[in-house]
C-alpha cells in the first residue's frame, strides 16, 4: 500500500480496515482498534465494500449521538490489557454488569456483546480476546452455535478459551456444551471463586494446547435433534422454592461489591419491569415467540439475583415451549403466572436492597 495513502488513513478519525478473502485483517489504521474495542458494537456504523478478489474494505464510524472521538481513551482498548481481555457475551445487561464488576476487580479488561453475531464481528475485526464468557441461550445466535463458528475460524482465534454459562443445571447441558467446543461449563448464578479459578487455568494454558500439552482437537459436530439437545429437567408441579434466596444475594454482594451489586439490582429491576410489559403485550396479541424469548431471559436473570421462585416458574414455562407438541393453554397459563409473580419478587428484592443500604448507613 502506498505510503502516502497509509499516512492519510492514519490521520482520519474513521476506522478503516482492509480484509483479505479469508476475513483476515491486512491493514487497519489506529482509529480502527480504538473504535472496535472502545465503543459498543450497537453504537457503531460499518460501511463495507466487497473487492473483486474476495476481500473487503470496512469503514467504521461512531453514531453521532456519542461523545466525540477525541474523548475516548485509547488506553482502555481491550487489546492493551495487561492481565487479559475477556469478552462477556450475554443478552442480559444486568448479567453482563455483574460479571464485568467481578472481572474488572481482578484486573481484566472487558468487552461486552449482547449476542453471538456481535462476538463473531468483534473477533473478525481484530479484538484479541484471551477468553470468552458465553451465555448458552441468546436470541438470534445462541452461545453453542457461536462457539462452533469460532472453532472453525481461521488462525489462532479458533483456539480462544470459551466458558459456557447457563442457568440449566442438568448434566446434559454440560455435555452438549463441551461437544460444541467450549472448554468449561459453569452454572448461573456465577460463583466468583470458581469463575476466577477456571479462567486463570484456561488463560494460563499454552495457545492451542490442552493441559497435558497435546494439540487441542476440534470437537465433532453435534447432530442430536433439538428436543434431545435441550436435556430438560422434570418440571415441578408446584413452586416450592422461596421467593428470595438470601444466600445468593449475599454471595452477589461479596463477589461484585456493595456498589456493583446495587447497580446490578437497579438494572435488573428496570429491565424486568420493561420485560413484563413486553410479555403482557405479547400475551394479549398471541405472540408466543416474544413470550418465549422474554421468559428465557427472565429465567436466567432472576436466578442471578436470587429470585428462586420466579426462576423456577420461568424454567417450567420454557420447558413447555420446547416440547414437540406445544400445550398452548398451559403455556399461556404459566406465562400469566410469571407476570403475576414477578412484581412480588421484585418488591422482595427491592426491600432487601433497601435493608442493606439502611444497615450500611447505620454502621457509618
């Protein structure tokens, strides 16, 4: 590439990158890395042009409503992390926030993604992740599909360590996730000590090798049917769990810190209130796809914040959705129970949060 052209591209505030036919970066100007690692994917605009040889020129801009480019700190770039860079892929903002707080306290640099396609876009555009925390169930492209796509990408990125996160407790999910190519499987809600130990073990391994030094083998493709993949536990006939599991919340405050837990609860309550409105509207319009998607996310997030009974009810509802013969009457009944139970659960969570705050003020 002509030196004058390179000099000109280096001075522009737009991120510009040239890719070859295998989607590998041939050239990227300084603004490219700053944008794709310092700004959320949804806040960027990409203009991509295919080349005759199969390559591509991609130009990246920040959406106008964001802060000007010069206010972004390039030192916070994910690729500059000294301890390690972790991509957190989860469709729940509150789940990502909790994980981010835990990992940032350990010194990791964090990049967030709300779906699998965003993870693939990040990796293709040059984000050098040391590890990926991958939620198993995400809309559009789930975590297991995303993992299989990563394992077939060219170059070292295909060996990026991946930890699958799921609210499913059954052994089948653990096996299925590993068959899809993940390195480890951790149940939600996240336990800080287990997560950090697992991450340190995976990151410390030599790239492309297993613990014993043998080349890492790409797992065989998973060919089981959808119903077999789900590995559903038996659904409970009644809700026997407590509305609020104090032990889970105490662990959350310990892992994420008082401020981190408080912020996470605030985000969770706000997003859940919006989610309940969506479910209620979808029920009135017989939009079962939306109901299914929203109930799935609520199952995961409610478990993270100790709402055991709500999480159990969502798990039951989701299991009905996944049956080969959908029992619409039962789905509708359970979904309405979710909408009715959630406000009580949120009230209990809010009271617990307030009691913690009052208790801390009293100690001061």
